[in-house]
């Protein structure tokens, strides 16, 4: 009595049950009986949406309006003539007491079975992809508090950059943490945002393919989506743009703060180099002083040695020891000075 169609999609599966001549009133919950409750309970994953599509012969417009008033909620009812007057479709996108959404198709006498099947398939795809795209809106609502907190912290941190008393390293650490958090949020939500954009595009395509014409002044499916569905999709897009803008703002602030840190470190390095230059000058002066003292000390000992060696010569020449030492002092001091200078030049060149 039934045909079951199972389809595997990227991140979900669909089950379509086709029944002919279902007894009872339209949208009877008994039509869902082939899906046992225990089987549904054991099925993996989570049920995203469920819809009942009732296909009936085309009636007079007044009779169609009478049935629509009995089946659907007037406030959200969408009705339109589709595919060049091939059928009238209707739905209110409300969940009934049994957990299903309802769609009605009133097919004309000349409308073939294949065309009716395409209409039903497009209605099922509209509902399926609409429900899947709303997962992005749910993700946005979950991310909003965290994004708002990050936005406030990022604004406060960027404002603190103007205060020279705040440590640049601490501010940079806060900015880097905000940037890392934003990147983590973007990584978690990127697939859902991309899927939401793809699903919403499919919904718009399927509605456009129906080629709707207004039925007795009622709103069409496109008008319903524009009023109820498109704002949610725009919210997802705006949140995605907000995250990208926050990431760019955080990156710009981090770059500015890094520049400030680099400038401060450059100034510190210049002060350090200046201090090193002063110490080098002092060291050179001290070295020159030590060199002069070394010449004096070495000359003193050298003159003493020369004096001891020249004592026998002083007796032979009948000279006093003091005169001999005084005469030997200038050449000894000059020789020592020359030797020390030569050693220092060799060290500097080597």
C-alpha cells in the first residue's frame, strides 16, 4: 500500500512515504503509521522536520478556500497557483498537534502524475532545506552572547591602547586571546554558515521554479519566505560578517600594538646601546690609564735592572750610580713604551 523513498544527503537523510487513497480525513495522523514509534525512537540522529502533503483534485476556488480555512491557520497561510495553472499549493508552515507540517496540492485534471510528483518533491525540498538552513540561525543565537562579550572586551582593549600608562604587553596578550577566541568560533561555525547559505539558495531556487501566481489575493510562498524566513537568513549573514569584521579589527589592533611594542623596544635598545658606548669609552679610558701605569711600573723595574747591570761600568768610568741610572732612564722608558704599544696593536689587529 505504500512506497518508501530514502535519500542520503551530505549531513542528513530523508524518508518519503507515498500512500494512495489514505482513508479518513485529510492530514490524518494514521497516514504516518508506517513509521512505528519504536523505530523512530531507535533511529540515529535527530528528527529535523516532518511534513504531510495531501494531494487532491482541483476544485472550484470557493471550495478550495473553504478547505484551506478548515485545514490551516489563516494568519500564516500561503497559497499560490503554480506551473502555469497546473495546480494550487497551500501551506501555513505551522506544526500541528501531531508534530507535522501540512501542505496541500490541488492538481488540475490535465496535470500529469510526473508533474504532480515534481510539485510534491519541490514542496518537500522547500520544507527540508528551510529546516536545515534554520540550524544556522540556531547556531547564531547560541553564539550571540559570546560574540557580544568579545566585542565589548575588544572595544575596551582597543580603547586602552590610547593610554600610555597601560602595559603594551598586557594589552597585546588580551588582543591575542580575543583573536584566538574569534578564530575558534569562526572555525566552529564556518561549516554551518556555508551550509546555511547553500540551503537557503536551494529554497529560493525551488520557490522560483514553481512560477507562482497569486491565488485570490492570498500571500504566496515567496512572500511568506520574504517576511518570515529571509530575516533569519540575513541574521546569519550579518553575524558571519560581524565575526569577520571583529577578526579584522582585532588583527589591526594587534598590528598597531605590535608596532608600539617594537618602537618601545627600539627606544630601549637605543638607550642600552648608548649606555654600552659610555661603558666602552670608560673602559678605553681606564685601559689607557692602566697602560700608562703599566709603562711606569715596567720602566721602574727595567731601570732598576739596568742599574744593577751598569754598576761595574760606573766604577770603570768613574761615574756615580745616580748619574748612570738617570742617564739610562729615558731610553728604558721609551723602549718600554714602544714595546707596550706594539703588543697592543698586534692584539687589536689579531
